[in-house]
């Protein structure tokens, strides 16, 4: 561990030297004036004064280096029975041409573009084309409903919207265009045009004058060159769930992002140019941004865009088929995917049908890796199983086993040690650092390393209040956990009302806002409950208005439908229950944390501020009647 420790110490004690050295992995147009600009804490800026282009670094430079024929993207879509390989040269041509298409629609440096796409290579092309001309993309996960898309359009104020006619989600075909049209009707901001990629699986109706067919458009456009942008210029905005219905627009800049992701590919994932790296996520999530698109391409590796599921497309051997067919070296996915495979094929019999000789490591993140799933995967796959912890805000791992530097001992239940650049501490609610083994708030001492969020888009105040105010001098992760005597970090779960459903981050607050609009509901609470497959599932508890005498099953069905329509099926709110009252503090705050503890069978202390302690007995009985805590 000597090598790792020395690098880690350097990154904390001499961050500017450390990151200046890491920055040699990126091609700059102009070098920085200052590695770290600390003039306006906590708004730290990396590589101030430097200029570069992210798309050039992810695509063009590999072609110029003579690796144009190497495969950049493998599109593997069991749901459409397609495998398509795209070389770096082909990717460069596609991206340059689509960038020309964006320009033809008036998009230029600094404009925002919303991308609402399924898992097809055109999603990557659209993102890279924005980066090429200095436009700021904001990808919205395809599983979000029209209203969620509308919220993001209104906040990001895009000049144009890029989408596809639809997606194939497991066995279902989902038309995207009606959702796009509905969102555009709902929102106040008006886009100037839409570019729609028509897929064979479903055709989109186009609105004359506003909508353009992707393929038709690029036929007539000149390819566009990479433009020079400042390292500190925004590359993208990615909205993520906060504790309210209004998501947070995490803003990532160009230079620090490229440096950090390039560095992480070798040092965390042990990936070199030419290796096949597969992140089985979705471009709509941060894992998709960092490790389907930018990380592997900046490194010159081959990435896989997989339009399928771990099970059912066609079976629980899907991941092993992709690994063997494309000679995948490293797979990155969420533990849920492995729990789903384990449920269908508990003995892992399907693995035996495939040649897994290329496979060297499995990385898991997005939610806590439970020791059962860890041991199951380790026993069957005979490769290192690496849990690593990060967040949309950080964009890359905070805590991980940095195998590319040095293999470290694994402790089941812990993602291992803080990654170079991250000074991780655990503090009490008063901000005092806690001794080894004691659970508290996980925080990171400022400055955060390059590649982490620069701010929240058009909302500096929320950036400060969400992350920088509770523990001055530290970034508040909102995760709780402890650090053991060997420095291993154990992440136990969120301290706020954000929940993780199948590795997807969702806000119970947003679901509550939807339930509260039901005409018969007086008040409600949504809490995260433990689920064997998906990690967590939301449970809606509601109190009816006085005098409402309707069939409660009917009301429950309406509530489930509302959340599906307003947020999306991905919210997975399937269970709701009417209760007589919700436990509250004397000042009227609903005791969500206490209810969460009861529903999950955890110990809790009677809150000293509780208004009426018998309300907790009532809710305990109600939850027990619903079968909580579940086994
Ligand atoms: N577009 C539209 N709808 C979508 C969607 C998309 N891109 N992604 C999911 N949905 C829908 C699903 O069809 C499903 O709808 P339903 O309620 O009508 O069946 C709902 O949202 C929930 O989806 P999901 O959580 O994916 O559940 P599932 O039961 O279809 O599949 C797993 C279960 C475990 C196979 C799946 O959750 C999975 O693959 N998890 C891995 C997670 C992952 O990769 N996370 C990324 C972070 S690293
Ligand atoms: P997201 O921003 O969607 O990536 O979700 C981030 C949240 O997921 C974190 O704040 C954690 O609560 C959780 N998370 C991600 N990775 C891990 C992990 N390896 N172990 C435990 N929790 C994790």
C-alpha cells in the first residue's frame, strides 16, 4: 500500500502538483494560469485560464494518433437484435456532422441543449456534438415522465431539444415523441426546434416547422470543427433528485472533468487505450455520462452502449453473453442488476455457457453493495468485485479500491479507501470529527478535486445551502456512515429524503408533492423501505380529508397512477396506505425518519420533540398490518 498511500498524501497535501501532473493526460490548447483558483471559496475552479475541447480529447485526438480504425463504441441491443461497431473515425464523422446540424439550428457556444434519448449511439453523438461546439448538454433520463422533462426544460432553457422516436424497454416499446410534445406543451420555455432520430421500432409524428428528422438534417450540413472553450466553461448540466420536487442541476465544467475522468480510467479501473470497458447503466444517469461516454472515450478505450436489461433480454445470462462476445475487460453496474441475476439464476449456471476469459474485474456502485451480493458475485466470477461510492455531484468515485494504482484488501460492506483528491471525514451533527468506528455525517474537506460539481446551474444559493453551509469548510455528502480504524469507509445510507431504487436516485419529497395534489388527500408522507431486489422502494402514507368516504382501494390506485404519470414508472411507487394521522413534532414537522426506522425494523429513540407519542404506536401498528418491516 506504500505507493497508494504516497499518492494519496500528495493529492491531499499538494493538490496543485498532483492534478497538474494528472492534467498531462489531456491535450490543452492553452495551459492554465493557475491549477486551482481559490479566490472565491467554496467556488473553487480547476485549471483557470486554460482552454481545450472535451470532444477533441474524447474523439479527434485518437484519430490523429493513428487509432481511427479502433472501435470506439459497440452498440449491443438485444431488444432490437442489433450489434453495431463504430470506429473512432466513424464517430468523429458522425459527431462533426451532427455538430453541424446543431449549428444549423442556431446552437452555439454557451447555449443549452436538452437530450432525451434511449440507449442508442446517437445519444453519445448528440452529447459529444454539443461538447464539440461548446454547447452545454443536459441529458434527461428516458424513464422520466413528461412533467419531469418539462421541469428540466424550464430550468435549463435549452435552445433546442434532441430526442428519438422511442425506446425499447425490456419487452415494451415506449414512444418518446408524445412525451416530448406533452412536455413542450406544459413548459413555459419554448425551444426553437427539435431534432428527432427516427427509429424503426416506432415512428414519431413530426411538427412541421419545429421538428427536424436527424438523418435528413445531417445530410445537408457541413461538419463542424471543435471550438476552443475555457476549462472552466460548463460542459453539461445533469439534474439529480434533491429533497424537493425541483431537481438540482449539477454543473460540470470541461477541463477538470476531462482530467479527473482520464485519470480515473487507469488509476481506479485499470483501463488502458484499446481495452473494452462496459458500464451497464444509462446515459441519463451520471454513471452513463462519466463511464459510458466521457471516461472510456477520453482514454481511447472501447465502450459499450447496451440497450437491454440484466435479465429478460433474453435471460439472466445476458451480461455474460455481452462480456464474452465483446471481450469485455471490466464491467461496471449497480448491485441491483446482480441481485436480479441472482434471483433468476441462483447458482450462476448460465455463466458456464460463456467464455469469460477476457473478464478481469467487476465494479459496482449506485447503492450499497450488500455483503450477500458481494459474496455471490465473488464466488461465481472469480474476479475482484470492487464496490465504489460516489454521487452525481462528484461525477467520479469518492471512495474505491484503486486497483490501477495498487490492489488493496477488500472488506465486504465497505467501498474501501478514499480516492486520491478526496479528504473524507465523518462528523457529528455539531461538526466535530468522530473517532474511528463511530457513525455520523460523511463530509469531504474542501476543495473538492477536479471533475466534481462546480455549482448548481442558475442556483448558487442552493449550491451553498445544500452542500456547503451545514459544515463550513466541508462538502456535505448527505450520506451517513463511519470510517474504521484502518481508514476504510462504510457508507450506510442517505441522511435525507433521497432514496435509491434499483440504483436510481429519486426524491420522496417529489413523490409527496404529487400525492398532495390528490383532491381527497389532506397530508401525506413517502418513506423509503428496504427491498430485497431494488434496495429501496417508496411507501406512500396518506391521511384523507375529513368527510371523504370513497373506497380507499380506488384512491390508492389513483395515487399510484398519478406518480407514474407525473414522475415516471421508474419511481416504482406501488404501495400506499391510508392512516388516521402522521406522527409529528410539536412544531408540525412529520417524523419521516422515525417512520422509516419503524418500517425498516431499525432501532430508534423516541424524538424528544414529538407532539403525541401514541401517534408512533398507531403508525407502528399500521405498518405492521402492511407487513413492515419486511423480511
Ligand atoms: N424508459 C421508460 N421506462 C423505463 C425506463 C426507460 N429508460 N427504464 C425503466 N423504465 C420503467 C420500466 O419499464 C418499469 O416499468 P413498469 O413498472 O411498467 O414495469 C419501471 O420503469 C421500473 O424500471 P426498473 O427499475 O428498471 O425495473 P424492472 O423491474 O423493469 O427491472 C432490474 C429490474 C433490476 C432488472 C432493473 O432495475 C435493472 O436493470 N437495474 C440495474 C440498474 C442500473 O443499471 N442502474 C444504473 C445506475 S449504475
Ligand atoms: P447518484 O447521485 O444517483 O449516483 O446517487 C448517489 C447516492 O447513491 C449516494 O449518495 C449514496 O447514497 C448511494 N451510493 C452510491 N454508490 C454507493 C455505494 N457504493 N455504497 C453505498 N451507497 C452508494
